[in-house]
């Protein structure tokens, strides 16, 4: 006679990460901003493969890093992937054992890492973190924006998210008419705010470019400008004085992102909205900007990008810091133009998200069929971040994981 077996006395094996796959991909373009050109730009595409089976296939989370920083394959393969694969499965999952815990995974990746030095490793961690959150939401069978609203927001994701069109790069052979044609194409697609680069030409030439774009805008449409950290204090102030006459949406990243005194001094002479933060890669650096950069929580915008700054786990800490300093999440409009930040904006009530309608494809943009209406987009109800809804991007991701 077979003895009775109490299954409850046997440990249930938690789900686990099977593999982490990285591929460095080119996103090169002949464009340039005031500081760099993108002719040799790359990014890391990552797949986090789990042992959870849905529709006969393993659940896979995907992630990639934003433009402006290069691929992180070496760091991922030498440090962060081995740590996660060597960890015991139960150390990386939530209390149920049925889903990953992004916070535990983050702690595992950062094991034996000293504080400070947030440059390249923050991008590697942020890329994996994106893929982890994609997997977590897929395993929960929820859109990430809904999952975030329930866990960390007010329970309901924003149905619409503000987006602006970033472009206006310097390009060989692209004159004023080319710039105007580009800006008009964004407006025709439903954007109400467009952004262009400054600082890669003389002040007089940049003023002519700004004035030409402003003249084409209709009521309710605005222009933002971005210097990509190019200016010293004197030049930043000179540009600010010249642009004070224009109704700009914002004046972005005038000087080196870590020069908080320059930002503070500029705020004394330029009274219009300013934006910065895309090149600050930790909560601590973001906190120093808030403490010492002269930023105004009623006027200015913060552009921290989770894909470059240790991921959403760190971004949640940044949002807590901002709250403690009197900042609303609505003043956060992340850099990068990717769907991860779009999901965060909807789920956590941020002020919007950057968008690159024609650049850095197929990694930027929205799921197929999503249209910009009066400067806003509505997110479809796709499990995870929603990459599967963008055919050209998902084809790259699927090929990586298979």
C-alpha cells in the first residue's frame, strides 16, 4: 500500500532565469548634436529568458539602452550576467516564488560594486533591469503601466501620456528648409511640442533657426531647444539672454550635466523653463542637482532616463527623493524615447516622455497603430512593456531570444 504523501511538506521550486542574452547593435546615423555625432553609435539588446511557459514558449523579457551611450556587452557578459545566473533561484523571486523580484535582482547585480562611479555600469544594469520588468509584467499577464500603477502609483494608470518630438539635429547638407520640413512633419503627425538642437553652430545661426521654427508654429504648439551640455557658463548665459525673447517650452542641458553651479548661475539670469538630467545616472547625482542646481519645481523639468541610470528600481528611489524635496512626478519627462519610460510615465504619473519619430529605429517609437493626438498617446493593453506590438522591433528581439 502506497504511503500518503503530504505535498505541502516538499519545497516548491521557484521559477528562475534560464539565461541572459546580449547583442550589441548599431544605431548609427549621420546626424550630430552640439557634442557628438552618431556615426558609430551602438546599443545593447538584451533578452532575459525565464522557465515560465506560456502558450508553449518560455516567457522572455526584453530591454535595450537609450541612444547617446554605447552598447554594454562586455560589462553585461563579464559581471552582471554571471552574478544573476550563479544566484540561487529563490534569492531572485518574490514571496510567491512565481515571479521575479526586480529589487532582489538589482541587489544581486550590484553585489561587490563600490558606491559612486555611475558611468557605464549604470547603463548595463539599466538595460537588464528593463528586460526584468518586461518579464515580470508578462508573467503577471499585465501591461507594465498597470502593474506599476497598482504597486507604486494611485492604482490607475494614466490613459494618455504627453509626448514631444525630438529632432532638429545638425546634418550634412541639411539647411533651414530641411529643418522646417522636419519640424512640420512632426506637427502633421499630431505632436504639439517639437525640439531642436542648438550649440552646434554660431549663436546668430542658431537664433535664425529658432526664429524660423517659431514662425511656423500655430497656437498651442511650442518649441524646445537642447544644447547637449556644450556651453561654458558665459556661453550658456549669452544664449539664455538671446533666447529670453522667445516663448520656448524649455532650454535644455546648457552645460556639463555635473556642473551644478553652472546650472544654478544660469537660473539666476534665465527666467524661462529649463530641463536637464538625462546624463545623471544615479539617485545621488539627481539629488545633488536638486540640492545645488538651482532647479525650480514649479518651472523646470527633469529628464532622468531609467535605461541609463540603473533602471526602474533606482528610478523609484529617485522619485522618492524628489517627493521629499517637494517635486511632483509631473515635472519628470524622461529622455530616450523608448516604451519603458512611456510605461513608467503612464503608471507613475510622470509629466510625459520624449519621442524620436524618425530616429534610432526600430528601438524608438510606439506600438504599431498608436497615433499621436494633440501631443498625447494612449497605450495599448499589451502584457509587459508592449514591445510585441511593434513589429520591426519585436522581430529583432525574437531573433535574439531564439
